[in-house]
């Protein structure tokens, strides 16, 4: 059973008035189960290992192991493999088993309920989505695919909704600033998607076909494996749906997505490694008043070489494209194509228990299309360094980066994290980090008749303090984090376009816990976020302040059963907090049946009680409605 499912979301630890007792009770449920698990483990301590299932054997391994299912390895937090407890970060992992069990239709669906993550959508099935990490803007989060960044240079945010989760093997979510490692926009955190890297020799084919509500058809096929030193993955997916109505009384808005992936790598006898990645998603998306054809594409090659016994070097060349051709009944056809080309050089030195990472990065953004921007390209040159030091029971991580951007000048960001291990199970961490959000091409270079852009804008700058405590045990974990982020020079609308005026302060608390008990996988999390505009005292738009998620999965022989409950309080659609969007709670159910060797059927029921809820609104015109009750059935073969 998977630990990644322990990326459960959050609940308010600052539940107010009438909700206090309910919130406390729900948050306490996993802790009550812990005592039961401990008692059971004590009572069964004389059972031999041979009598335990493989899952149970894994769950009683000593916590000093490098990684366990409840303490997975992550690389996005430090650029170097560390377990979640060693990373000195607030980090969540959604692994392959969790992704396949839940089978979401989009990355925003997969991220719903991850601690510290809030998702706002303008409808279902491919409609625009925003992902807010710890109350920061969607454009203040870095999204990467196997180390290659993907975003729109015009909006600053990636098109999360167009990426097919079946193409990926795992998702890592790092909460907190990572400007010292990734440069611009890593204010709220980093989301990284990973493709499969097979270890087993020989080919592994996989095919899955499904159908469901709203005339949704879904198919995927892949072939992955390893031959000698060469690993490979070839995948293709297709999703076609009539969609749902975006506004009350409107017509259903269709969506289709066709995606392909090629990933190859080869490791030579001397330890050198060469690899390439190509991913392309394209399709059509209908919206109120028109439709759009889109393309999301990532391509990259890399070479890694062990220079000496303690020094390895890696060079990565990549390109990411975000293309959109919109057909509007009111404005005709418009085309926006953005392209980001990157060359990155990473060097790692291993000095006993200490590790030093240093490198340089060159990045060029380009914009093309029907809109005549005042500038159509800009480049960024950066150098960075990070030290990872371990002096048991103390550990320290320190990083520094300098960016020189053609559009808005120099930015220096840094990160310092300190850890103290009280024992093998409990680690205290404290960190401070700075980051910045780069003004986009829309912010800087739109034509004057839009009365929007301002070429003199500075980058938004932030600083974040965090204090965390993690308990890592044989069959469970818990993680508590308190943080505050201050953002200066927020880019906001003024009388004559955008200006740097606003300041924001975001405070929050997150508590996540997970537990494996017999054949049960249980998880719960609560979160409270206070994203405040300091100039007005208002809550930042479209962010909920309180979230709860509960997950339970049970293995019953050839069957697996599961349920997820997500609840959020209200949010405001506008900066003045006049347009209030009500809170909601949804329940999803799932079941899987391994009815034959290598064959499995999955049934998913989403929004079981047909809850009507919205997370975004078009002002006084209409609310963007999310899909109601839905059922999906799929049958798959996996050798």
C-alpha cells in the first residue's frame, strides 16, 4: 500500500465557532487509530516475519532505513535524493499506486487536498485551473516535468489542466520558497511530475480503456522496461468528453486531449548517463463564447558524467512550449505561442557526509502570435550553489542564487534550513527563504491600447519563515508546520495599468498524518491559511482559508475499496471580498477488482452526493460550475 496517498490534504486547525468540535474530532481520528495500531503491534510482536504479508513486513522495518513507504525519497526539495524527513521541508508525494488508484483526469484533480495546496477551476474537463500553494498566486509556483520547467511566458502560470496524469509515475509537491534552487516564481513552492524510470529488465506493456459520465471515453497504452543499461518508456493517452455545463443553464462544453511520451536513457559501464525526453499534449477545449486549440510540449536531452570519485557533472538542454489558438465569437481568432529554452549545468561534490551542489543556468523566453507585444524575448542568466551538511543530530541546508534578467534586473535569493533529530523518530526543522515572482510578458509588454502593462515593473519579492516537527514511526507518520510569508511589491492594478504597490502577509498551519493498519491505509490532514492583502486587510481572491481531507483504503483479497472526503470553507472571488463563494464538501468512492492475472477493473464515483459548488466566478455574469455526480469504469491490463 502506498505512502503517496499520504499526501492527503488539510483541515483547519483554526476552526472557528460552530465548526470547532467537528474539526477537532476529525483531526483526532488518525491519532486514536495510532494507539490501536501500537497496541496491536505490541500484541503481535511474537509473530514471525514469515507469517506477515509483504506490506506488513515493510511496515515494521526500522525507521533508520534510507526510505520507506511512509518516508519516501524526494529530489525536488534539495536537488539531491533525501527522504521526506531528511529534506527539512514540507513535502508530499503522490506515487504511482495512488495515481492509478484514484485515476484523476487532470493534474489539478490529482493535487486537490494535498496539504497547503488549493485548486480553483473555471468548470470541469480542461477548463482553466489555478493552483495556489500556501496562499500564493498560481504564477508563484514552479511546475516541472523531469527537471524541465513548463509555464506560459505571457501569464506566468502553467496550463495545469492540459496534462494527463496517466503519463506520469509520481508527483512531488514542495511547499515553501525554492528561489535559491529554481529562480523566478518559486515563491509558494514547486510541483514536479516524474515519468517512469523502470528498473526491471524486459518490457512491461500496459493498456487501459474506460468510459463514464458525460459521454467520457478514455484510453491509454504504454510500453516501458529496461534492456541492459537502457531504460525506456513509450506512452499514449486519449481523453474525449462532452463535458458539463460551465454556467447554470448553459450548454455542455466538450474537451479532448491526445498525449504522447517518449523517454529514453542509457547508463554506460563508466557510470555516464545519457537521456532524452519528449512529451506533447494537444487537443480542443470549448468554453463560453468559443473554443481553443492548445499544445503543451516538453523536450530535453541530458548528459551526466562522474568526473572523479566525488564529483559528478550534468548538462541539460531543454525546450518547453505553450501554444493556444482561441476562436471567440466576440473577438475572432487569436494566437499566443510561448517558448522557453534552457541550458542548465549542475555539479555535485560528495565530501563524506557533506554534499555541495553548484551550477549555472541560461534561460530564454520568446512570445509570438497575433498580439504585437512591445518586446518578444528576454533572457535570464543565473548561478547558484547549495550545501547539504549532516552533523548528527544536527543538519543544515544553505543555498544562494543570483539571477540577472534582461527585463527587470538582478535578483538574489537564499535559503537556510536547520534540523535537529531528537531521536530516530522525531525531527525539528526551522527555515528561512527568499524568492521572487517575475513580471510576465503580459505584465510588461502588452500593447498600450490594453491599458494594462507597465514596462517599469519590479519583481515581487518574498521572505518566508517556517517551523516544523515530524514524527516518523514504523506504521505511521505525522508532520506539523507553521509558516509566515511576507510579499513586497505585489503587482496590482492601478489607475493607468499595473503598478508595484501592494503587500501581502500569508500565515498558516498544516498538519498531515498517515497510518498503515493491517490492510488499511488511512490518512488525514488539516490546514489553515490566512492570505491577507496588507493594504486593504482583505483576503486574497479565490483562496479558501480552511481545508480538510480524509482518506481511507482497504485491501480485501482481489478487491480494494476506498473513499476520500474533501471540505473547504468559503472564498472570495474579488479583491474587495464582496463576491463570496460558499464552502463545500465532496465525497468520492472507488473500488478495484483484480478479476484475472494481470487484469483489473476500476470503478470511481465522484461527488457522490451531487454537491453543487464553485471555486471561481465571472463576476456578476455567472459562476463557473464544477461537475456533479459522476461514475467512471475502466478495465486495464498490466503485465
